[in-house]
C-alpha cells in the first residue's frame, strides 16, 4: 500500500518551504515592531470552548470541526479558529493582571472539515492579532489600519476593505425582531439552511451565498446601520474618522456580519480580486462579550485573522517572495584524505557564516562540478590528492573562471576574507 496525504491536507515541500519561512518571519518582525507579543495555544481544546465561544449554530461548530473523545471520554476538538483559545488562555493565565491592554499575535495550524478548494484546505494556517481590554474605537481602527499597512508593505495594492457595525447585543435585539418580522412572509423562499438560521440565528442569513437568498435580503431586509443605538453610531463614526485620518480606504457594507457568533459592533473584511470568487484575505471585528461568556470578567476586545495559504497565492502572483539563497560555495573533494579535509573546511566556513555545501556521493570531479553549477554556486573549492600533497586548496570563481590557492591550515580565514573583499 502506498500511503497518501489525507484529502484537504498538503505537504509543504523543500522547494516551497522558503515561502512559508519568509512569510512567518515577516509576520513576527512586523507585529513585534507594532508592540504585539506572540501567544501560542495547544493544538486541541475542550469542544465546549468552541460551542460556547464560536456558536453552536455556526457552520464551523455544526459541520466542520474535527472532534474526538480521549481515553477519559472528554470531548476534544482540533482548533478550527484561534480567538476562543487565545481568550481561554487570557482568562486562565490572568493576563489582565499584567497590563490593562493586552496585544498579542499568533501563527498556527487550524482544522476544518470543509470542501477543499483553492486557498482553503482542511488543515490550513492563519495568523492574527487581538487587542484585549479597550472598548474604544481607537483599538478597532488600529487593528484595521495595522492589517492594511501589513499588506501594503508586502507590496499588495489590489485591496478592498469592507466594514460594518452590527451594534451591541442590547441595541441588536430590536433590529433582530424587526428583521424577523420583515422576512417572515418570505421564509419559504429561502434555502433550507437559511430557513433553519431564521429560527436559530437570523443575522447569519447574511452569510448565505445563494443568489436567491441574497436577493430577498437586498429587497426586504432593513439595514442594521439604520437601527444602531446612539452609542453604537458614535463608536462606528469614530472608527471611520480615524481610518480617514490615517489614509486607510474602506467601503461600508451593511450586510457584512461575519460567520462567528461572538462579534459585536465593528466587523470588517479585506478582500483581493487576485483570489477570484473566494476573495477574503482577512476578517475580524469586535467581540465585547466573549471573555465574559467564557467565564472571565467582562472585558472588551477586537481582533482579526488572516489565511496564510491565500496570502501566499497573492504573493506568488505579484512576485512578492524573494528566492532563497543558493549555496555560496561548493567544496569538491577527491580521495579519502581530501574528503576529510573538505568536511572540516565545510564546518569551519559555516562557523564563519558562509553558506556552503559538499558532495556526499563520492562522485567524480566532473560530476561534482556539474552539481556545483546546478546549485548556482558562486565559488568552488577543489581538494584532491595533488592539493593534499601540496597542503593547499584551490578556490575557483565560477563567475569569471579565475582561481587562487591557499594553505589548508589558513584556508577558512583566507577564503572568508577573499570572498568578502
């Protein structure tokens, strides 16, 4: 039997792992400079954390989670999203006692059993940020502005920021009652999923992708922006004002609610046409009640998550990932003594920070030189029986074809200075 990777998963091969390393380093450097600290949470959590935190009626919880019983009959789930685990850690480790405002970022693998498609796998990777502790619009605006700057500095220009406010829980009650009364006459015209959502979480009708359902909403659903409380309206107006002042472009989409139940007030997505129909590269919003819902003290927060696979698709389209460094120097050795000398020289040069490689297959000089050329080595060190007898190594410049020799004992120091002159 020949084993294959599981459907919806993907091997990251050596020929592409450099892209992930580039992006992971960029993420860490960027957010550290913006005063976010990294947080890492376990690969699995108690299932109830996601049921309570994300919402039992969401697609994530009801259809997509990888859930299992451990030997103690405890229901555990591989992480399908990152905010709930971060908040669990925030509460458990009392991070609120360290600072009034907690700013964290994360990079992690997540798991959802959904239909695999371009940029969306069953094991996928996200990064994101959370600002915990502030109820004020400055934190909403910072999250949006920070992500806009993150993508801009990567060279992405084709972006659209869609933004909405879905109000606080209190002000949303009246809107939901109005929405239900306005849509009830058309209930049988909705798809089966929307008919169920109508009873359990009517706001999630706006997440439906069916054109017929969207048409009903466009014709008959009242705009949530027309039914915000005064406090909600002032909050959202200030978010927009701060984005205007920092030059961040956006459009208002009064049907953007996001797919997770914990959101309140500001919601947003950043999309790119470079991804086709599945065009979201990040999404987030405010969640002022999640910490309390999960057993913590009432604490407001706002955050965002971004898919790494989708971002890499964009970066490859625009040529935003530099190619990895090829071995600067290749050591060709012939004969037992020469191989040992080459092994030692390789180690000595690497200690000096020189990227170098040597042959492990004991091939002919012609084959080793061909391998050096294949690896685009700029320099080649040649050590054979003649060189051992003369106590030298030969350094060849593969660009111009010139060569020089050094005493074996002094070779590491001499080669280092020669190629860095």
